[in-house]
C-alpha cells in the first residue's frame, strides 16, 4: 500500500471526506461542517491511495497547553493494516510540546489508543448537543 500523506486543505474533496466518516462509521458529518472544523484545526493529516482518500484525522491545538486529537477515521477497506497506528503517531508527533494531548475515542476503541500511550482520564467532563444520544452510544455516563 503506497500512501501519500498531506496536511494541505488544498484539493480536499469535502464530500469525499464526509463519505469517509459515514463509512468508517463515525456518523454523518456534512461537508461544510468538516471544512470548518479541519480549517480551524492546527494539525490535520489526510492519507490518499491512488488519489482516493482513505484516512483522515485532526488535532485542535493552542500551540502550548493542549492538543485535542479527534475525528480519526480510516476507510473500512483499509482498517487493520496499520494505517490507524500511523495516523495517530503522526498526530501525536505534531502535538509534541503541548503540556497535554487529549483524545476523544469511540467507545470500545480505548485499547487501541492505550497502545499509543493514552491513559483514561478520571475527571473528564462534557456537554453534548444531544446528551441522550451520547449516553445511548456510550460517550457519556448516565
């Protein structure tokens, strides 16, 4: 598998990125929403194979205190090949120098991120736009 990695927003097909999140499956994220959040993120990585987007992720960071890695998605046909490991390693490396690197994981994937040095936080709190859905999906405690 020969991949081309980039952090450039030039040429991103936002509809293709939206399709990647739906297939991953990480939910429906509109192309306009993805363009906004990726454009406002300090770090981002896209992986292309033969011109097709197969992985993406980003980190919202302030440059010193906190970097928050999120929206990590791998096309299902490319999962299990080490691509997720490479994407997380790149985002962690880009985030080095921050006092803390925080990651928001899909429930059940914590073990994967633990292999990259992430540890469960005991004091994390969140406000979700749709808290009942977040509880049902395992993101918030009841």
